[in-house]
């Protein structure tokens, strides 16, 4: 009982509030390539020269544009989808916290980390704070370390399976080997009998 009274429980309410703060910060995060690149304004002379050069080289060179799918500009609907996905991943962490499931809690935070790295700009405000909080939450213990209380039960089980052997009660009366024996009468003197016969 003393071991259970001294048990330190994690601050589940405080951990839950930290996850809530991360969820509240999601709308403020900026997506990668959220701003369109500015195209340089060319002079009329440069435009004329470039048009001629482009026309001359068009038959010789084929230009192919390549863009990573993770950094392309996405629509507003896609942004809402990604934010909701991130919010739900954090909600799964909430559920794992309620179940005291450390493994599920950390796995959900790892998925949050992957979503952050894939879609959001690490150079913008708010990203570093959210990322640091996710790292801290991953290292937070959500299971109380229970003391070993099996010793009393093991002793009780041993006593139940192997009851103590009762010793036989000592017999009443004198101890063994000390029988009540009356002393045998001493033989009478035969001198008087012999004299009468003589």
C-alpha cells in the first residue's frame, strides 16, 4: 500500500493541453511554395531578342519542366485536407493518451512529424515551435511505473500450496520410558521357617 501511495502519476491533463496547443497552431502553419515566384520583368528590347533566340532554338532544344509533387502549389481544398489530416493525427495521439498506450502515442506523433515535413515550410514562423513540441511530446512518459507488488502474493500462494506440517501433540502423563512401576517387595527372611522345620 505504501508503494502505491508513493506512485507518481503523469500529468495527463497537462499533456493533453500541450497536444491541444499544437492542434490550435495548425491553421497558422505555411505550406511549402505557398508564395508564387516573381517573374522578372524584361525590357522591350530584351523581349524582342529573347523571342528571336527562342524561335531559333525551339527546333533544337526541348525544355521540360520538372516539379516535385510535394512542393507544388496546392489548391485551397487540398490545404484544408492536409490540415484536417494533421489535426486527426494529433487526435489519435489524444486517444492513445487516454488509453495510456505509449507505443500508439509515439507512432501518431511520428506521423504528425512526417506530415509537417512533407507539406509545411520549415522556414516560416510557427514551424519550429510546433516541431519542437512534437519532439518533446515523443519523449514524454504517459505510463506510470508500477511498483512490484507480487512478493506478498507469491508468499501467500506458497503458503496456500504448502501448508505447515502440524507436530503431534505430546501424550498426557509421564514421558515414554518412565512407566509407573511399583517396587517389588523384598523377600522375607527364611531363617524363621528353617528353624521351625528343624
